[in-house]
C-alpha cells in the first residue's frame, strides 16, 4: 500500500511495513504470484478512492482480488476508518473463499511431509489464509465497533435535537438490550444517562421494566433512576470492573442529598474499598451524611476520630463542622465547641477571610452557649462579652452583609437585654434580606415586644404575613396570637389560633404523602400544632372554660402521647380549680418527661409553698433548679423573693428585695416569646 502511494520499489516498501503486516504477504510466491517481480508502476492512486487502490493492487500482479481487499481493509481499519474498512471487506466473497481456505488448511500438514509439484490447481498459502481470516475478524470487529458507536452516540444526537423523550428511550434501549458492548462503554452510557436525568430539567416517564423479576426495584422518577444507575457504577468500581471515577460519587451525593436519603449515601461510602478515596475524605463525607440525616452525635464522633492525633488534628473543615454541631446540639453534646472554633482560627492564621469569618462566627455562638455553664456571674459576664466581641468581629469581616451573622449578633444582644442594639441589627437583617426570611421578622417583633411596644410588634407581624406565603405563616401567626394575649385581646387570640390550625392542617395533608425529604418539615408541623393546642388550652384555662381546655389537651394527646407542656397545662387547670394534689401530680408527671422543664419546676415550687411550710427546702430547691436552667426567668426570681420574704429575717428581706428587683427588671424586658 505504501509502495502504491509513494511510487517507490516494493522492496523498500516492505521495509517500511511493520512485521505484523509483512507476515501476511511474505509468502506470496507460494500462491503462484511473484511479489518481487520488478517495481510497481509510478502511478499514484487517489487514497480516498478505495476501488482505484484495489484495482491498482490486483493489476500490479501482487495480490488477487480477495487478498487485495483484505490488505486494504486492514489498512483502513488501522487508520480508524471503520466505514471505509467495512466497504472494502464487503467486497470479499466469504462463501466462495471458504472452501479454498479449508482445502489449504487440510493440505498444509501434508505439504510439511512431502512437497508435490504435480498439483494442477494452485493452492492458497497459509499466510494468505491468515490474511483472509484476519479480514473476517476485522470485519466483525468493525461491525461491533460501529454498532457500539451508534448505540453510544444516538442519545447524544437526540439531546442535540432537544428531543428529551427520544434521548431517554435511546439510553434505556442501549442499557436494557444486549449489544455486546464492553464494560467501559456501558459504564459511560450509564453515567451520561444518570447526568441527563439529574440535570436535564425535565421529568421523564418511569421505565417500563416488565421483564424484571418480581420484587425488583423499579424507579418512579428521574432522581431514583439516576441514583440506581450511579449505585450500579459504584458497585462496578467495587468489583474492579471499571476504573474509579470520583465524579460518580459527587453526582450520587447530590442526588441522594436532594432525595433526602443521606444514610444510603453513608452506606455507599462505607462499602467503598480501602484506598478508593482518602481515609480523611471518607470520614469527613460520612460525618456530613450523618449530620444531614440528623444523627449529630454519630457525626461528631466521626469528626473527633478524624481530628485525633493519628489522623489530622489540623483539618479546618472538620474543626468548623464539629464546632457547628456542638453549637446546635449543646444540650446533647454538653460541649459548646469553643475549642474546635479556636483551633480552626489558629490553623487558618489569616489565610482565608471567608473561613476566618466563619470561625469567628462559630466561636461567638459557642461562647454564648458556654456562658450558660458559668457558675459565677463574673465568669458568665466575661464569656458573654467575649461572645459579643467575636460576633462583632465576624460581622465586620463580612461587611454587614451576612444575615446569619447579623441574626446571631442581634440575638446575643437581645438575650443580654441590650435591646437597642438588638433592635438595630434586627432591622438590618430585615433590610438586607428584603423581608424574605421569616426568622428576621420574628426576631424584630420579639425585640419590640420586649420593649413593650406591642402595637409596633403586631404591625411588623402583619407586614410579614403580607409578604410571605401561607406555607411560612405558622410561627408568624403564633407570635401574633401571643402579642394579642399580652394586650388582653383573648378573643382575637383565639381567632388567630384557629386560623393557624387551619393552615397547619393544610400543611399536614400536603406533606403527608411526600418522601423522606419532607420528613423534618412534617415533624415541625406536628410539633407546632401540638404547641398551638397547648397555647389555646392556657387561654381557655385563664377564662375558666374547662371543657374547651380539656378538648384542646385531648387534641394534643392524639398527636403526641407524651408532652411535658401538656402535663403542665393539666396541672395549671387543676391548680385553677383548687385541686392542688392533682396539680402537683401533673407537674411531677411533666418533670418525669422532661426534668429540665422550667415552668413545671416553678409551678411545683408554688404548689408546695401553698400546701406546706413556707420554709420548705424543696421549694427553694425547685426554684434554684429553674434558675440554673433559665437565669432570665422573671417568675422564678419573683417566687424566690416570696420565699425569702417568708423567712422573716433581715438578711432574708435583703435577698428577697434583690430577687424582686431582678424579677421586675426581667419582666420589663421579657418578650412574648423567647428570643431564641
């Protein structure tokens, strides 16, 4: 072939041909043709014209028809011109050549023993047979490769034509039918199909998998089908059938995060073979999965293992995440996360402003939680002051443009009863978010209520209700009802609560049939509905409408069997009726459910003081326990003052006066709902 293209002598051309090609033509003389009979003519055929090249080979006397096509077809195949190679191979009459091949193979053994020159019929050489068999093989391979490319490229063509349905059908046809594709090609099609399902923006019809065995999983939507494909790819990686592709895990993480099945992602991470991903990366990803699934203690344990001296104690993302988990779950972890945030700041050392801002923010929130553990007032004030300082630093680093930092800064000022500063930052939040976040509206209204500006607070809530949809109005309506109660508008409060219950019932029906992604939302709705029934019960108790109160408590029990707040409401109803023993039993039931329930601790102390000796040590114990959990509870300070007053001593009067003063100061700045 190179001789024909260059016009050079055949002998020189043979030197240029690789050994794999020369084997098939080295014994041309055995087939009755001379390969060394002079030079090929200087005529150069058009290499793009296969018929002309084939004709030149045959006319030159080098090869016969089939052998010329076999050699030319191999040349086109090696260049990657599969269509041209198939065109050449189609010209070989396999049916007529097959008997010659069989005859040559059967007599090749005899020719080894003796050589006969009396053959009238020219026999095909072994190398010519090899050339033709190779042509058959390359033709089959070309057909397979062409089919593979067609199966692989057809969905891409439909995608370019913006025909999503046809593209999806092409993908499914490629994967559900036997095309004799190699493992890498199948994996590529599966990955491309999964990405198309995830990011195409359209919802495909579910696959019709009637051929599947009974009990097999059949995906119901795009995300489930994409997850199934990506999990199959991960399993192939685990079985060493395909090479590891990190993007598979990235896309699977996205799909499972959207669907809310993060524990399935955790299982997939745990099943990966050691060395597939780095050990540190695996721990961190598993911690994210557990955190997203609500298993905060398990997530924190993984992060502590990652941050041990054996692993990487300076891993900043893990330090920040550990601090965040401790801040959000302080009552469970019993660790405010201060040490994690400080270590993160030390390791950053000013290298990244964004992460440094986040570390300062988490340190401030951690110190705020840590201040509640302080034994002395001096230590508590010190930690609160440091919390404010670090939150202000985070606010400056973010240029007052991070609403989360502003929210917690305003919240910290509010809890320290620095209401003017809290109000300033609460207004900044609402302005920055353009009223899009309910939390900003709620905090602003609660700060105004702490300043006893109830009308302004209610106006803020009404403005928020006008700018938010019904899906987000639950907490707003409850706060509005509390503001109406604070103003003595009990009838209006009952109407607001009734409106809120109607909204919650619509919510429950809407989220009732959804998947795991909405499980947390359903739980929030149920908890809010329980609290609303309790609020209504307290209103009816204050109006001495016992039947209505009992009906509300019955509704609460139907939703949540055990509730300390419901037991406390029952106790308050008994107390209002003068049934103190029954009330005391109800309060104790509440403390059995939640030993830290502050209203039940105070109510127990009040009933004990009423029913027993004024100097009963148990009364003081319950009140001090309540203040240990909530130092800003005005009712606890007031009742402690009454207890000191009952002692009748001069020192007791002084302590009682201090308690009354603290109660008055806290009551003057107490919001209708807790700030946090």
